[in-house]
């Protein structure tokens, strides 16, 4: 849930032992986020971006801290492998402050989920990023769509209900679609947040290259 160009994707939330599947995923909270201090989620990530795939496990833990970024309050989560995650819930909108793969590590305020949006609803955000090796700042558009809503999904042997599936894609007015493709999918469950995600991005244009192929699954959680 941590990636670089678009992993967008990761909104990472949430998760009765860190290394054990939750036996009762149907919780009482309707929000697709959990900010209770001490709650934790353990994920397994497979990175197939290179010729030899790699696998890793990491845990996200909710802290007791909030942080204000660009006038918006974000709750702070810690990654076991280093760094923090910043998530915000305002009304029906959910934001993550993070980088996306071609941003060169520059963070953006990404609206990754609208819990009141019906199936078929789309929304877009536009950014101008200084991408490494690009001679000028590059305009990027991130387009999201609610693909499924209220579904059940089994992840690592655990069934989650009322799941929302959001697909996302990245495009640029300066880069031909034939040279820039992306397929990003996130699955979110009430009180858990992200339970599964996949990010595939290919960029090959005038010396700009990027190959991202990462999948992430929730393997265990301990929710407060």
C-alpha cells in the first residue's frame, strides 16, 4: 500500500491478532476507516514489477495523533517498515495524502473513495507534477469509478461484507495513451478500510519509463 506511482493506491486501513485472520469481519462501524489508537492491519504485498517477483509483509497501526496538511485534518498511521500513512474522512469523502508512481515522491491529496456514490459514479482530480527525467512539469489526471458496491469479497480466506470496489486510472494530456496505461483497483470494507488492492502501470515515452505491478491483501487485523 505503499507504492510509488500510483499505487495510488493505497489507502490502507484496517485490521484479532496481527498475524491471524479476523474471525468476525462484520463490525458495527459503517465508516470505511478506523481511527482508534492501537488498531492494526497486517498486509501481504507481492511486487511483480521486476523480472523476479518479491513478497513482503507489513503492519499498519493507528496512532493517537492527527496532523493538519493544507488545512485538512488527517489521522496518522505508522508503517512497520518505516514511514507514516495519512488518511482523512470528511462527510462521505475519504482522502489519502501520499505519492503516486511517477510523482517522484511528491505527495498529493488523493480522494480515493466516496461512500455515498452509486455504482457507475466517476470523479477526477488533476495535478501538475515534476516527474523525474521530464524536462517540464507534467499534468496528470486521476480518474476514479465506483465499479461495485455492497458486495461480499473473500480475501485471504476471510469474507467481508458491504465492500465497495473502486477502479482508478492515470492519464496525461502530454503523453499518448498508447505509451501510458494504468489499471488500479481497490476494495474497501466498513471499519477495515482497504482489504485488497492492485496497481498495474506502464509508461514508456521519450525516455520516461515506469513499470509497476503490485498487489496487496489484508491478512490479519486487530481492531479497537
